[in-house]
C-alpha cells in the first residue's frame, strides 16, 4: 500500500468513528425521550386506575348507604305497625 492510500483511509476511519459517536449520541437522546414518555404514560395509567378504583368504591358505598336507609325505614315501619296493632288489638 502506498502512503496516499493509508492517508485516505485514516480520515475515513476517523469519519466513521465520528459518525458512530454522533449516531450513539442521537440514540441516547432518543432513548431518554422514549423513557420519559414511558414514565409519563405510566403515571397517567396509575392516576386513571386510582380514579377508577375511587369511583367504584364510592358507588359501592353509596349503594350500601341507600340500602341501609331503605332497610331501616322498612324495619321501623314494620315494628311501628306491629306495635300499633298490638296496642289496639
């Protein structure tokens, strides 16, 4: 090989190393953006899941409250009518 051939290869080698480093840096930046997006999406899913659980618990508690109020009203009415019937009977 001549000296000119070696000189031509050296810059190409340096250029490919530079291109590799630039590509690596770009990949690192893309990966950071991707991880940031994944974290953000994960936080949003967690928030939505908590909101849904809170809503379901609230509905369950509301139904329980209404059922206990209706049950109490029915029980009081029955006891009151039985007592009235016993007193007048």
